[in-house]
C-alpha cells in the first residue's frame, strides 16, 4: 500500500491533467455587436480560432455581422482575405461600411482549392482575418483551418449552409443566422462557455440606416415596415430624379468593365 | 591589395553531380575514342577503386556497373562563369584563371568584415551550391592561385608573408611555364624560394623572358594582367536531364537547383527577377514554355522555387522532357520590402509577398486581386480591379454583394426602399435606365433589384445587402 500522496504534489508535478481549457482571453476581437459580445465567453470573436457562420440563404446579413470587425482590422497593416466569395464584393458598399479596400484581398479559387488557399493564408501569419466560402468541407479540413488560424494568429470565418448544423464541427464558435420570425443570431457552440438558450436579436438593417444617417447627415433610406409607404417612395424618387447628372460631369470617364 | 583565390578542382564533375539526385558511381572520361581516360571520379566510384588517369577499359574491369559521361569543357566553363557571378557579390574585381576564380577582397572588407569572416561566407555560399573548392588569400592574384593549389586555407596578408609561404612551394605546383618546371629540378632547384633568389639575367638567358614575367606576376612586381569578369545581363541556363522525364515530379529536383542558382546569381548582381521562362525541351515536339511572372522583382530562392513549381505542376507534358532551360532576359533592380520594426505579425510569419506568390502560382496569375471603386454610377462599371479607390463615398446605400450580371428575381417581394432612378451611361453606348429598389424576399433576404422605370415588375436581382 503506497503512502498517501497529497493531491497538490501531483498537481504541481503536472502529472495529472485537470481537463481545464486554456484561459479565455476576453475582448481581444470585439464583434462590433454589443448584444452578441455580451453572450460570448470571449466577449468577441475567439482570437486565433475558427468561427463558423451558418446561413439559411445568402443575403440575410451575414456580411454585416462581420463588417464592423473587418472595418476595424483593415485599418491595420495585415490584410483581410476573402477566399472564393460567392458574389463580387461591392466595392462601394464595403467602403460605406468603413472597410479599407487596400487591405482587402480577394482570392478566386476553384472548389477543391478553397480550403488549401484559406489554410495558406491563415498559416502564413500575414493576414488579419480570412473569410472562406468552401463548397465542401469536412470535419478534418475545418480542423486544419482551426489549427492554421491558431498558428497564424488570425481570425478565420467560414460561411456554410445551415444544413451543416447537424454535423459536429471543430470550430471554436458556431453561429446560426435566422430570419424568421425575426432576424436573430443563434450561438450554437462557443468554446469556453455554454451556448445561450436564447437567440441574440440582430437588427442590422435599422442600425445600418441610423449609423449612415449620423455619418453623412442624410438618411436616404427609411426602413419602413409598410414597404410601399408613398412618402418614402416620393422622397427617394425625387432624389433619384437628379441621378442622371452624376454621369454628366465625367463624360470622358472610361472604366475597365467590372469583373 | 588582397586577392582571394577560389580553386575549383573538379568543376566539371560537380556540375554533373549536382543535377543528379542519386549517388551511384560516375566517372567523366576524355580523350580519343580508342583510348578513353578517366578524368574525374565521384566518391562512390573512388571507393570502388577507380582513379583519375585510368583507362576506361581498366575501370570497366574493376567495376561492373558505373556511368561514364564525356567530359565537356564548355560545361565546366559555364559553371566557372556562374560561380564568378556568385563571387561578384563580394568584389567588383573578379577574374577567371584555369579551374579557379580570383577576386580582390581588400576593398570589400569594410562591408563584409575581415578576411576570416569573408572566407567563411564564401565557403558557405560555394558549399551550398555543392562545389568542391579550396580557398587561399594573398596580396597578388597569382600568388593566391599558387597557394590555393598547394593547400586549402592558406592566407598571406602581407607581401613578406606571401613570400615566406611561397618559399617551400614545390616547382611542379608553382604554375610557372612548363619548360622551366621540367628543367629546373635537374639543376637542383626544387622549390620556389631558391628560384626567386636566382640572378635574373642568368634565368633570362636560359629560359627566356616568359619565366621572369611569370615570376614577376607571382610576386607582384609586374601587373597581374587579368581580364575582369563582367556579369551578363541575361540568364539562359540549360540542364540536360540524364534520362527522358515523363513526370513533372521528376523535374522538381533540377528546378530547385536552377532556382537556387538563379537566386545566388541575382544576389551576386544585387538584382531581382520578375519574369522568367522555363522551357521544357522535347525530342520531337516543340518546346513547352512555362512563364513565371511575379508581382514584384524577387530573388529569394524559396519564392522563386515556389512560384516556378506552382506553375510547372499545372503543365500537361505533351512528350517526355529532355532538357530544362531557364531564360530570364529582364533582370530589374531589387528593392527589399520594407518591414516594420514593431511588426505585429508572429515571428514565424510567411512574408505577405511570398504568400501572394504562392497563391498565384497554384491558383493562377489573376486569382488574387483587390477591388477599387470608380466614379462611374452604373453598378456594372462601379468597380475595377485596382488597389486604389476613386471618388467620394456614395451617399446612396450600396449592397455588399454584387452579382456578376443581373438575374431575374422571382417570388413575392416586399419593397423596403426605392426607387432610385439610374439614367446614365449615354456617353459610351451603355445607356442604362433603371429603377433600383431594396426589396425583401420571402426568405428574409435583402436584395438590391431593379426594374424598368416606373414598372415594378420584371425584377432583376443585382446584389444582396448581406
């Protein structure tokens, strides 16, 4: 019968693994959405880790979720890379959100190269964030991205269809965007804490309009629940009627066709 | 003055060996067809007992299987030129002597440090390129040349020191005219020291002015009379493969060598390369050209190799490859990328330029780009591939995703905002008359859609407010 060994000795000798996760660093990468930050254990995106964003369809605010972060990161020296985005990023729209386009690189890749390109960018350590839209991704490839993000100390975002929610994922954070009954973000998994049972409301449209109004002194779009509000139509129409002028001032402008 | 001599005792063999990945016995043979003589042997052949000077038939009797290649003097010369380009990094005065390169190093010491440090760097450079070499330094180029031939690493920093070292050099290693080297030992003169002390008029009478000139060049009493090397402005190197290669993977080893050589050559020239061509030569088919273009001039061996390999791997070989040729006509100046002293990137980070080249090499030259806005109001022309953005911020809301070309949008829609009349583009025939709306689809997506003016039917989707 061996002598009684104090527990503290074993712990000090590091012979017992305590199953404790790494300490969570809080507030390193705020998402720019205070309500979302409040429910996440890291008070923001997990730094140097993979975040997975699951969507029911394109165009429901998935970019606006990350744009405050991208706007902040593109003011730094490391670029943000988009790997195989599903559409063209609209340069003016991104500028309106405060993104510095000189720090935004777009990588076109075929379906089988998307994960390779994203991993290279993450692993390099030269990128602040990498956003990828993989057509096919399995558990193993996502784990590679997670490791690469950790190696390169970069934020990794993967945008996937909501149908993948049923499959387990090695991502540190999994968010699901929902549009009905209202716009909301479900936190499906967050490392370092329990996922909240209630969704976070995601009022991206109102916020965009109001912030735009503050920034430029005009409020061109009034979000109206009625939609066909005649007042809105009239006002916007008047603005629109002066639009043809915008081309007249630059009659010799010659542009490369976009894409 | 301090001259370094880089003696390359087996230049031709090293040149052959460095493009082979294996270590099987190999000899170089020369001479008339019926009396082939071994002129160089590699390590495994030497271990089997093959020696320089043997007849090829004798060698074949000693070892059943070995490869015999013809000695190619022009090949050796090419390698010597290449190494002169590498040495050019250390000095502007580089000259070629038989089997050797001499360079003046006294003026370079303020940049590279003392001769000991420079010697280490030179050895490292040449050793990395896999060339056997001997180094010596002396105040005269011919003195250094003789000392390097005697023993590796001899250094004479002063004139007296050089004379002391030359004192005991046997005449057959003195590189003096052969007639004198043959005759002098019979007169009891076996070393350089006594010869240098002999009365000059007697020597002139017996051996002519040639011997005295050579002795004066050796001691520095006469100018060395060397033609200085000038690096060429273009690179055109060929590696002939030892067999027909059908698989791209087998080209990776010679390619790595070539890009490494190119990097060494470029740093000798203090230049970079932005565009070069790999030409794969076939027996009957026309050569396959693989163009490697980079965003900026580069000269790092890894970047060059990465870029070349990525493009080479996408090539479909029409026929087996016999030779690999590297052609670089334009060698622009190289400006190292500026780095921030307080770089926020991790220490192990891959430089951004290298990452970009790696992505372009695998995904294609146009796969990596940036968008910039233009001042054209038409959405189709509102952005272009450019690092710069023109124009002020548009006060009207713009989507975050833009469709390449508009597509019909069906289903029930709810108008959120609009219309925004777009009536423009008359100046280049691309007239546009549309009403843009922000609409919401049944799925809750926010779309940027347009229809003909005042119609609100026939919706075309042009973007998403994602």
